């Protein structure tokens, strides 16, 4: 489970920015939180709203950059340790509206939990050269973290967990030490961490190519679950098949005891998106993975988006701690009946054209009280009360 992600000097973000999956002390939807015996409760869902160009996608890209940086060398050498969904590499581009930032490293830090441990992974890059990299772990409930490794430019020091393994520390300056260790050694703690990165799923369904990457299981039970959910969402199909000759899926419907087939390319945009996205969501729920989706609401009816969100917030379905992080423009889901206040985030540009993000739970009214959990979030957002100016208010006031 992802607990917290911080980064700086990446694309439209100049200053350090933190996205937090750790639950705030709020009264609403406590039964949707992912709980552990020790440590803070974790949110199953996070959504980022904001205007075009405000930095929503760039926050997801920052997370995708770290994931692809770590997993790409492992995957290319066929050394991955779990079923890995190939994602497009995200380049590390610094903030370009500041001369100092261009020659300063981009920094990324993740806190995530695996079993009884919380890990902290930090990496800093400048022109694709890794300047710093550290990995620590702390047992939940303990006050101190143990060093696994530290890297400072060309100097590498190993913690006691790795110190007795006779490990080669001559690593290419462009390769993460974490990836190098995963490729060349079978060390349980490294395998555990690299599997967590490999299990993260990054998708952008605003890109039509994402709909062509369909991951369907062959076993009957998974197929049954998939068809049940498609029908729950109003997509009335009774089956599907893949034709190797035409390299295309065919969706099947039964009407008056007669089976009809329609090629996938002839289906509606919404049906194609669901058919591509739902298997990924089911995999995440089954295996407790993190799913990162840019523009999840694109081509989806708001009711279907709510259905997907509730798959993650219903712990009877989400039994393994899966998480969903996505961006959205859909105001109809910005409701107190769907989200906790700490699950709603906003991205916007400041006066210096640098992006910033903040949670609805952090905002205060004029009297310094927090936003009520009974407030009409969508209405107040459109009124500009949350700072991430949705610009729609300005457009409505234009005179022709």
C-alpha cells in the first residue's frame, strides 16, 4: 500500500509536493479505510481535480516516472518477479521556468507498506544521472528505521541486511541500485520491494492505445466475475472471444436464444474503455495492487465511475488493500456521498506558474473552521471557494 508520495522539480512542479494516502482524523466513511494493527489507516481512493494545465496529470506522471525508472531495467532483462503490466516510460523533466531548477536534481520519495514493514525509498536524478538513492524500512510500531542501502553519487554503503552478501557496488550511474540488486541477486528484502513496484499499474485511458491493451484471464471464474461486472454496469454481453486471424476481440450478446457477435472496434467508446479497464481493476482488487489512472472519467458515464470507485471503498470487495489514484473533471462525483474530504485533492498553478496540490480536508473557511462533510463540494468548487479556480465560473461571466 502506498502511504505517501513526495517529489520536487518535476515538470510543472518546482517546490516539494506531497500526496498523502494516510487517513486524516475525519468522521465520515471510517468503514472504507484500509486498517492495520499498527500504523495509521490508509485511504483506498484518491482523486485529483483541477483546471487543464494545473498539474493533475503531472503528479501522476511523477509517480509513474519513479515506477518506470525502477522497473524498466528489470523487465528488459526478463528478471521481473511477478506478472508485470508494461507501461510507457515517463521521462524525468525538471521544472523549466526557473534557471536554477534546470540544473538541480528532481527528487522523489515514497513511503509504502508491505506486510509488517513500512519502506522509504528516495531517489534524486539530474540529467538521468542518479545522484542520491536510499532505501530504509521500519517495522510498524517501531520508532527507528533500518538502513538497507544508501547511495550518494558514486559512493554506496550497505546496511547490515545486505552487508554480508558480498555484493558488487560498481553500478552504472543511470541505473537505480534497487534495480541492479533485483537483477543480480536474490535477496528477500529486495525481491519484496521490487515486487511492490512491479505490481503498480499506470494507465492513461485518454490515450486510445491504452484501450488496445486488453488483459483478460483464461480461467472460468475470472471470466464469470468479469462478465458479471460488465452486466452490472449495463453492458449486456454474454461472452467474448479473441480471433487470432483478425487479431480482434468479439463481444457476444444473446437475443431470443440467438448468439450475435460484434467486433470490438465497432463497440461504443465507453464499452471499449470498460472492456480494457475492468480486467486491470479486477487484477488490482484480487492482488492488492495500486492503480494509477489519468482521466478515469473519460468516456465513462458518471454512474459507471461511481461503481468503479465503490469497488475500492467497499472492503467486502476490496479485501487485499488495493488502491486507486486518478484524475477527473467529472463534477457529478465530487460528492460527500462518494468521497471522504481527505480523498479529494486539487491541483492548480500558483502565481509563479508552478503547480501545487492540496486536499479538501486541509482547506479552511473564513472563520478557520474546516469544510463541513455535509457541504456541496461540487457547487463550492465551481464557486471558486477551494482555490483551484475551475475557470468555468469565469467563462460563464464572459460577455459576447
